[in-house]
């Protein structure tokens, strides 16, 4: 009886040991095969969209002015990320725009129309068209009294493709007694600030810009600005446009537009706009820019040839 009892205890002990080993093995197998379940939201990748603003200002000033708009976009549209890119000059900006690098962009009116050939569509624009005019600056002590006083002298411009700051002033001069191709030396100096500074430093007899950078320059450099004066102004034209690349998903493009067009509706948005400075952005279409196309055709016919 004792031997049977001992054998029974052994069997019971063996069964318990086997169960323990099996349980441990199962535990290790479950642990090694465990994969955390990801929610659909955590699996979703956020797409980044490059946003370009044409060189209204130098890159630092432009980032300061338009960076808060990107912050508003990123806060309101968490399923996407918008990254602002500044360009050193018009040539660099246009190269990126026409290559389709930007998902969203705010080009000048000429670039806005050109972008339609490179996969973009117009969806908005700056308001305040009355401010989109050319300014011709001179030094107060420069001795320039009439347009014809510029004959034989140099005039600075930001870039050949700047509309308000170059084309419109050139059209003004051409229709007020100056043949810009023969009577003056045209210097394209790369930026709005550079055009203004060329006048201040006496490198040119006159320089062109438009109200937005002139106001910014006057606020940042009042001593220099006080030595200059706006001698002539042009008639206004449509303001800068907003374009979106056609392959950007419609829901993202629509949300971007709603945020942009709604900035003037609350105090935070109005503060952002005051730094640009404009009152609001507004909806636009390709057809909205028909008057710009008409001006470009007239400019190309009477002043100098441009692609249009």
C-alpha cells in the first residue's frame, strides 16, 4: 500500500509540474506574439504641404508676417501640416512655383496667371485692390521734379515680373513721356527693400515699389524713409492671388480656404491680418483675373514683351 501511495503522489506531482511548465510556455508564447492594436487615428500619417509667398518682403520679414497664418492653419486642420517657405527673390520663387513645388501659393497677379499653365487653379486673393498700385520714389534732395527729369538716369525695380512694383510704374513712365527702353537705365535689383534702398543711397534717381513694402520700410526705418518721397502713383489693379495645386485633395483645399477667408471674423485673425497689412482675403477664380490679363497684353504691346 505504501508503494502505491508513493506512486500516486509521484503521478500527482508530475502532472502538476507538467501543467506549470505548459502554463509558462503558453505565457511566453502569448508575450512574444503580442502586437499592440493601433487606433485608426494613430495609424494616419499627416501630409505636409509647402506654402509659398512671393517676395513681398525679405525672407525674415515675410516669415514674421505670414508665419502666424500657417499656425492658424495647423491649429484648425490637424490632419495636415502646412510649412511656409520664403524665397530670396522673384526668380527663385517662380522656379519653385512653375515646377509645382508649392501646394498652396500667394503669387503676384502675373505669376498667378502664369501658374495656371503649371497645374494650379485660382481660389482666392488679397482684398483691398485699391492698395495694389505702383509707387515711384525719389530722394527729396534728388532734384527730380517731373517725369522727364529721369531721362538719362537709372531707375531701380524689384524684378522684371513684379506687377505693381515694376510693370505698372514702367507703364506709367511710358505713357508720361519716358521711353523706358531708350531714355533710362533699368536696374532690376531683386527685392522691394533693395529697390527702396537704391534710391536712399543715391545709386538711382528713382526706384519703384508698392504700398505694402513701403509702409513696412517706413515703420522699420523711419529716418531713411523721411528722406524719400512718393513722387508718382499708378492706377490700381487686382491684388495678389492665392492658388492651389490641382492634385491637393479637395477637402484640404476647402478647409485651407475657409480658414484663410475667415481670418477677419475674429480678433485673433484680425491681429494676424494687421501685420500684413490687409483687411481680409477673399474668394476668387480664374475669371476674376481677366483685367490683369488685359493689362499684361497692353503692357506687352506698348512697353516691353512679356509672356502672357
